[in-house]
């Protein structure tokens, strides 16, 4: 680890600017990224003092390029890490306490001597910290001393950019460096994050979010074996397409919609269980189509529609990956638009069934489609029900698209993102 002054000198060096450009999303954003790290060190010092040796870690948010709710059914996903991230300044402690102060939130504190899940109250970030630490202990890592960490995030909570997964991957990288000599792979760290969210945070989720944040870049992932997912890097330069990737924050927040979110895998699995299987990937699509009358009676219409979405979306993901591999971006966009239609009509995760009068994503899709006029693509992004919309916007229409979105959803709602080439990592140690 480095002293505070050593860390500042390294960050201010010319050599670090290349790293800052990679993490920040480009040479034009490198200086701002470096300044953000320096400010994070200052905040750490204010909280925990200057006489510490520190390390710095980063984990990016992710954008789902294809595969809306396919991962939890052991299907295919196309995702990418983005240039919005969560960073941590970390120092070891001499006792068994872990303290994490995330900007804008109360400090979370856990003891490495008490790593059992807390299930009798609403889970907080402390449970994710506890869950990650517990997983390292289960894998035989000696957790002798804790650490203090200050974190600051550009990945908005409830935005569909997977702030929780980025936080989990960040914690995994911290523990990997402090307790395991970095022996765990990005895939294994992603699985640890999923474990913490499922078991400790008590939220059902697939593995896509953590994988995209941990592995980095654009990746096609096959979850047929979720314990050993097949990861295929997609070497495609989105910056040369003439399109801009936008994420529109609709003002709806899916952070309190766990029941709506959880119903999707539950209903898909109900269809799979009708055939004696655990997930839809284990059931041939033709078998489901032949059995629709029986499935409607046994599982309900919405479950049948969601199962149909899975099979179509899973095939689209493979088509999207193939299109990018051969450099056919127009074919990719066509499939992205079809994905959005399927999520709207079949998956039905655009607005909560419990509050049909509140449909900010539907409004964003309608207004965005009108502006695009058949060009590019626009779709619900991530878990759905609230949060964000993803759009591939022709660069010549960007100003018009942003103005259209902001006129309806508020100033600053439209974020221009870039694909980040690296996932969770140690920035400085």
C-alpha cells in the first residue's frame, strides 16, 4: 500500500493519465477521473485520518446490450462495462472491524467475527459487505484484520446500471487484494457478488450484472453452466459507429420493486417446473409452444408470455453477438429494437402491475421513438419497472434526442455513456 502523499504523487504523474483514460472512458475524460480519485483521497483523510497507507479500487457499472431477464434462466446475455464506476480508498485496520463510508450514506460497520446473515430486518449495504467477507472465509481465506473504506459512486442507485453489482465487485476486489493475494478470477468474484446479493441481501438476481462489471468490456455470456459461465469477449468498437449510447433516467426507481422483479424468474421457473425442470433453458421452446393451453391453466397467461420472451430473447442475444463479431451494426440495432418490443409486450417489465398509472419508462419509450423516427434503437434497460431506458442514437440526432427527453423527464436525465474496456480492478496498491 502507499502513504497518502505517495498515492497523490502517483495519481498526479503523467504515467497515470493512460490508466485514467482507460478507466474514465477516454483521453478527454482522464483529467476529471484523476481529480475524482484525488478528491476521494481527501474525503478518506477527513473521515479516517492522514497517517494511513492506502489502496484504491474501481468497479464499473454495466449496460445490458441484450438478454433482458435471460441470465436467471441459464440463457445468454450480451453486456458491457461502462465508464461510470464506484471507487474506494481503503486502509487496513488492526482489529476485526470493517467500516465502509459511502458518499451520501451513513457508515456501515461489520465485524469479521460475526458473518452470519442478518435476516430479521431490512437488508442494507452492510449485508453485502458481510456476505462478500463470509464468502472469502468460506473459501479458506484468513480474515485476520478489517479495513476502513471510503467509496464514491457515479452509478446511480435504482438506475438500471447495476449499482449494487458494482459495489459487490468493488468489495470483491478489495477482499481479493487484502485477503487472497488476488488469486480469484473476475468470474469467481462475480459469483461471490451474486452470492452476497442472493443470500445476504435477500434479493434474487442472475449473474449478468456482476459478470459485466467484473470482467469488463463487451462480453457475450452463456449461463448454461452458471457455476462456470462461458465468457466470449466481443471486440467491437462502438465509438466508430456514428451512434451514441444513451441511458435515460426516467425518474422511476426500481430499488423498492423487489416483488415485481422477483416475480419474473419465479413465473419463468413455474413454467419450467411444469416440465420437471428448474429453468427454461432446460426445456425446449417447441415443447412450451405445444403446451400453451395447458400452461395457461397451470401457470397463468403472464407466465406463458414471459417464457415466450425468454426463448425469443435468448436467440436474439446470439444474433446480436454474431452481428457485432462480423461488424454489422445495423443488424445489431434491429435486434435491439425487437428486444425492446418483446420486453414491453411479453416480459411486461416496463411498468409495475401494481401501479399502472405510473409509467415513466413507457413515456420515455414513446417520446424517444418519436424523436428517433425509426433510426437507432430504444428499449427498457436492466431489471425494468422503473429506472432507465437505453437508446442507440445517431450522433446527428443527439441534441434533439436529449432535448426531447429533458422536456418530458427533466434536465440532466439523458446520460451519454462509453464502453469501458476493463472491469473491477485495483487502481493503486
